[in-house]
């Protein structure tokens, strides 16, 4: 059994500790994914076949759990967080012209780009509508802010496309807004419904924010590993699509000026086929100057900061389970 398989088992074991809450979440999520026109229902049924790991709902429910109980409002909020996450994936697949997601055709591949754009918007809107109808105005405020941050990140990522001058700070801003902000919001909402944590929302939010950074950095590192641990995403895809991620940023920062200038001149910002041809050189450059190792060091530091954020406020089983969530994300790379 590979280490990645063992880490997946850890996540499953973690989820077993909140199985009753996750079961209720699944019922709620299925319910909010039902209804609408025949086309909407067909697409929702398709999306439900490609089940995610439920990582964000898991974190929300773990943060909400108090004495083995979870407030029913947290269950609804978890379903809405998963709706927003699903919407972002639909839009990402459309932007990237992706053909498959979780072994199934993407919405843009099966129903066309217009359906993908509208369906993503519909799920965003439905999440906010469900929260409003359940009078979860605290969660509505957070989710509205988060969806704005995520949309702004997509625009910033477009502005920075192909840009080899991107700084680490710019990269961290993009991944915070695009990925970490939703995980931060999930943990903050969960803590809001935990009587023992409601006075420590900032600590839970920081935990989610730092864990979200780890999640995206490790995902970006997979692009340079070139093995089956890429979880179905081809190696070099970020490069081909113009996304400059932390391993390359770190290598460019460390390389001597002449070597840095050489790689900038030699690699091309052209189309996918041209960029694909230059990928081996880019990957070799990142290996030569330790870009993956430096990126992992940043991820590891963020992971430790996530655990430290909860040290003063969480205790017992909840603290242990949330720490396991950090280890699950970091150890995907080993």
C-alpha cells in the first residue's frame, strides 16, 4: 500500500468520527442538488456521480462538533460550501477546456461551455439562497465575501498568466483567494455553531486559511512530480495553461541571474503545444534549483502554523482530528 493510500485511509478514518453528521450532510447535499429544469437536473445527477472527498464539509463539521453533536444549521452550511466548491470546479474546467473531472466528462465537454458557465452561476446563487432561507446570515455574509475573493483571484490569475516575473507574494494572494478562502470560511462557519469555539472564531479561521494554503501549494507541487500521485491531472498541466506556481517561482528566485535569464528567454509563452515542448526544460530547471523542496518547506511551515493556531483553543479529540487533516494534506507528497 502506498503512503498516499494510507493518507486517504486517514481521511476516511477521520470522517468516520463524524459519520452521522456526514450522512446528514449527504442527504442535505442531495436535496439541494435536486430540482429545476430537466437540463439542470441532468447536470446535477451527473455531478453527483463524481463524488468529491468532502474535504471542506468535513472540516466544517469537525469545527462545529461539540460533545459528539453538530448543530443542524452547520449541516446545511456544509452543503452550501460544497455547492460553491462544485461551482468553482465547473468554472475551472470551462476556463481550462478540461475534458474530464473525477473520471467523468466535464460539464463543458458534455453539455457545452454555455451550460457550464450558467450551471456554475446557478450553484453559487443556490448556495446563498439556501443560507438566506435558513436565516444563516452570518454564513451568508462570509460566503458572499468568499465568492467575491474567489472571482477576483480568477481575474488576477488571468492577469498573471504566463508571467515569469510573478512574485511569491502575488502567488500567495492568488491561492489564498482562490482556494484557501473557502476552507477558511468553512472552518469559521463550523466554529460559529460550536458553543465551545464561538469565542475563538479567528483561531479556527487561521487554521482553515493556513490549511488551505497547504492544500493548494501541495497540489501545485504535484505538477512537478510526474507520477500517479498527481491524482489524475497530467504532469505539466499548470505550465501548459500558463499558471506559474511556487516551485518555479522559488527556482527562479534562487537561480543565478544568467541562468534565470537563460530560462526566461528559452521557454515560450505560446500555445499549449509549444509550452508542452518546453516543459522538460522547465521541470529540469526547477529540479536543478530546488524549487519543489522550497515549495514544500513553505507548505510545511503553513501546516505547522495551522496546528499552532488551534493549540490554545481546541482540545481533545477535535484538536487531534483537525491535526490529522493537516497531516493528510502535507503527506500527499511523500
